[in-house]
């Protein structure tokens, strides 16, 4: 239950359903920003300039991003993926080579990998899936299939909203918390 001070000095109660709805909306904003920002930066590190064509400018205002505290989470993801790049690139690339990557099979292949990450979900698997997604997007770019990168990022956002968000809600109060991520992924406190 949340009490909010009203302008007249009165307190107003916000029903739990409204709180839950606001939390879910906030998490969707965070997920969309996290997916597009992390994948864009990973591609940029590989010399690929990709911009999302998502048309939702209200979602990504500086105020919204700061309010959600998602920049710190992105920074933690970048650090964790940098470590993963050092030890898992060949393994991830080999996994991608085994997938059906035709235009009609790509979504199913991607979804299967995501579903495999869901069993025993944790922050390490989430980071690995982000890195897998960035390597897949790089391969699509190198294969002159850039038009599919946007779809893959949308699938990542859907995965975050449909699979990771319920896990966050049940285990971490429905929030990406950079301090918690740092301790789990980077051994920092």
C-alpha cells in the first residue's frame, strides 16, 4: 500500500492493482531501453552502426530513463558482456552456426534458445542471452540481412517482458537493480 501526499496536505491511497500496473509499465520501459541500448552498443563495438526504428519517443526521454534508473543497469550489462566476450565468443558463434537461420525459421530458432535459458533463469543466463542476441545480430549484418536485426531485438524485448519480468517480479520486487546485478555478475558489492 502506498500513501501519496496530495497538494492540500491530504494523503491518498494508491490501490495495489494500480501499483502493479505502474510497476509493469515501468519494467516494460526498462526492458525496451535495455534491449535496444545494449544491442546497439554491442554492435557498435563490432563496427556496426545500427539504430532502432522503434517509434515510441515518449518511452526514451532522458527523464524517463533517469527515472527508471536503467542507465546503471546498462553499464552493468556492458561490463558483464565484456567479460563474456573474452571467454564465450567462440562457443556462442558455434551455437549460432547450428541454428536454422532462414527468414522463416529464425524466430523459432531464437525462441528455442530463449526457452533453454528460461530453465533455471538467473542473471548470468540473461546476460548470456543478451550476448547471444548481439552475436546473432552481428551475423545477420555480415550476411546482408540487416532488416532482421529489428525483429530480433523485438523478440528480445518480448522475451524480457514475457519471461524475465515475471521472474524479476517474483524474486527482485519487479526491478532491475544495478547493485544486485553487480554483485551477482561482477562480484562487486
